[in-house]
C-alpha cells in the first residue's frame, strides 16, 4: 500500500492502495513511520506521490466506520503524528499530486513544502464540513499558512472542492504540469533545493516552518477526544453513512 523508490538522495513514497489510495489505519501509520524514518536512513528530500489520476481519496470512511472508539482515537493520533512528521521533517517534502486530492489527500499536501499538481479535470480541497466533520485547528492553521485567511475561510467553511486551475489561482497548489510529469517535476524541485548550501537552506527552512510545528504543541489537550465525540455523533455518522451509500450507488451504476 506504500511503495518506496529511491531517486539518488530523494525518497519517493507512493500511495498504492487501489482504487482511490484512501487512508485506512494501516496506510496512515505506514506513511507516518516512513516520513519520520527517511532522514535517518539517508534521504535528503522526500516526494509523496499517488497513482495517475488519483493522489488520495482521503480517509477511508467505510473502513473507519467499522472502528470502535479506542481504535478510532488511535487512528486519529496516527494521522496527527503523520502531519507533525511532515511539518517537522528536517528534509524538504514535495507533494506530487497526481490527480484528485479531496479531504485527507489535500491535508497531507498542505503540510508539505510544495505542491505540484496534475493539470486537467481534477479536484482538490478540504471538504470535511460536507461530511459532517469540523476542521481541527492545527489543520486550519496550515491551510491559512498556504492560502491566506480569506481563502481558508472560503474553502473550509463550505468544504469546497476546487479545480486544479482554481487551486493554482488561489495558491493551494504551486504549479500545474501534465499528469505524467508530476513526479519528475516534484523531484526536480527537490533537486533544486538540494543544490543550495545545505546548512543555510536547512536552518532557514526550519525557521520558515516553525509555526507549523508549534501549532501541534499548542493543541488543546482534549483535541482527540472532541474529534472522536464528533465522529460518533449523530450528525457526523449520518453524513458519513450517506456518503458511503452514494459511493456504493455510484460504483454499482
């Protein structure tokens, strides 16, 4: 479900869980572990990619609906562990957004250093509200950092999914290239960073990204408990099960 490819000093972590690269507990934990371990294993930069046409469909809602409260809380802790590993990584990380990236797929991307997206009829956005989930503060802070306060409000409150071209216009992604060139362009961006004087680049990068890390340190103590309470609440459960029913109907059609 997670494929590793070495491109010299750059490690590519490719989400490989067909059909949508949806994030189930195992994939979340595996990606968190891989991102955290990569620098010590010699990687000087990381690219996170998906399959052509699909970066990640976000959280695997049907799988997560089967979890009890302790398992759901552990999955949430692993997801935040992944995001913190991205935020605090001592090496640059570029998201190679190879296609659709709703919800969790978009969330992963905004904690990376840069976002290269496939041009074409693809959607990206944080559509959590549409499925009955409140956006956690630390994720909202990362979104504001990328697109600014007004666009973050527009995207998050309505849970908008926007086109690739709109994502570029508002700064949610940095560049659009043909789908077959996304990974190579992400690798190229990593190589450009690695050409810089390493100490100066690393210390300045750490300074620039320090707010991402401190946002995790400032989380309320009951963040996980409140999210889990919301998850098992009637509003969220109803919205989630309606989503699953729509997906099943679409697959049958």
